[in-house]
């Protein structure tokens, strides 16, 4: 019985270690975006980067409806995300703030310190901050858009991410989210590379786990709007 219980745990640990090793080796190495993934708005603020994560899903709803749903979807709407957030707090020894935060990814991240770099109403928003994510109690500091691109501090990384909805045929849309990270110097790059190698599996899973709730909410809103007509 003990062997049967340990086998999946060992297998999971091996997979996690393999992912971490891959993230370490791939750090700073990434190809160009695929067709449709290009983002000129994001390029204005971070044309070069050490790490990039891109995720997308099709939604049977107009782009404006999908975008609104994306902005209001909670970061902790899935059990996977809640588990990962708690695991990070435990691993890094973070002290829970306890202060209530607004719901919805956009309102919550603004409350945490992220700033708006640019937006296209109803289509896309670019958020950014400078930070030291390897610290237990991480602090996000916003910068004015005109300062963000040129910011370079050897002890910090800057992060920019997007929520974006592109129109698709048949009144549908494609939701896309992209995150880019650039270290300001060798010291920050070394610290962030270690952080990214070990915690990127959870970070990527959070990004992926938000796609399902977002898709369901966007399509629910589209159905509701149709029924009201």
C-alpha cells in the first residue's frame, strides 16, 4: 500500500524537477511569436525580454464581452490557482497580508501595485511593474509608461503582461494573455532565473487555469445578452 501511495508522489516530483531543469536551461531563449501572437502594444514597453509566456483560448462571444470577462475573472477562481498561491506562501515563508482585496484580476492587481501602461478600450490592456519576485513578501511598484521601457536597475526585474481579446469569425473571439520579464542586471537575472526555474510550473498553471473560467464567463455573458434581445 505504501508503495502505491508513494509512486505518484515520486512521479510528480520527477516531472516537477524535469520542468524546473528545462526552465533553467531555456531561460533567455525563446523564438519569435507565432502568427497572431504579435503584440505591437506590448512591444512598445518591452521589445526584448528574458522570459515570455503566452496562452490563448477561443471564446464564443464578441471580443468586447470576452475582454470584460477577462478583466473581471478572479485570479483565484480555480482550485488549482488557490492551491498554488498557498504553496508559494509556504515555500517562501510569506506573511499573509490579511487586507481585503477587490475581486477580478484587473482590480486586484492594481490594488497590489501594478500600473496600466497602455490600453485599447474593449480590446487590450498592458500592465506593468518593477519588483523582486524572489522575496517572500513581494512588492510591485508601478512606473509611468514613459519611464517603464528605459527602467534598468541591477537589483530588479520589470514585468509586463496583457489581457487581450481579438475578434474572430462568427461573432467569436480569441482571448490572449502574454507575460514578459526582463532583469535589470546580472544579480537580478541570477536570482530570477533560480526563482523562475523552481516556481514557473505553478506560475504557468495559474495562467492556464484562468482560461477555463474566463471562457465560461464570456460565453455565459454572450448567451445572456442574446436572450435579452
